[in-house]
C-alpha cells in the first residue's frame, strides 16, 4: 500500500504537464485494476477541491465540475479512503449547494452519516442547509 498525494490527483485532472498526467493516469488505472493499492486522506481530498475551485486558482471549476472529476477517482476500487461514502456524499452536497465550501459540505456529510441535525457554528451558510439547525454558542 502506498499513499496518494494531492499533486498526483491534480496533475491527472488538470493535465498541466502531459508527461506527468500520463504517468498519473497509468497509476490510477493500476489502482482501478487492483494491481496497486493506494490510500489517501481527508486533507488531500479537501486540498484538491480547493485548488480546482478556488477563484484564485487558474482552474476555477464549478462545484459540479469538481464533483464530476473527483468522484471517479475517489470511487477507484484500489483507493482506500476511510469513510469513502462520506466524501462522495460531501461532493454531491458541494455540487448542489454553491453557497457551501467543501469543508462545510464535508461537515454536513459527516453529520448526516451520524444522524446529527444540529451544529454549533457562527457560519450562517449552514442556515441554508435543509434539515440542519445552526446554534451559536
């Protein structure tokens, strides 16, 4: 098992260096076939989303475009990501809710997974999430 870092996912998705993009594609294909077992973490996924969607980045992808590009990678059978379903749910929420950043969508996905409907927060964006009650401490 080997760890998959942010820059490998970004090189593949952005194709800003064709030689590296092809090498990343081959690695991901190997993981899909089960020849390579990869593991990654929440920080890597959050960083990929931020880089792809940030208005300060050269990519500036919409929330839906980020979801469409990242879901196939997260879904690779050879990619281990603890609580993978939470990230897939967070990407759906992120794509459907332009007012949420990915970290907030991820928080809501964790809450949904655990049956939690209230959040202590000062972030008013949570007020727009159906079924969620925001409480200021």
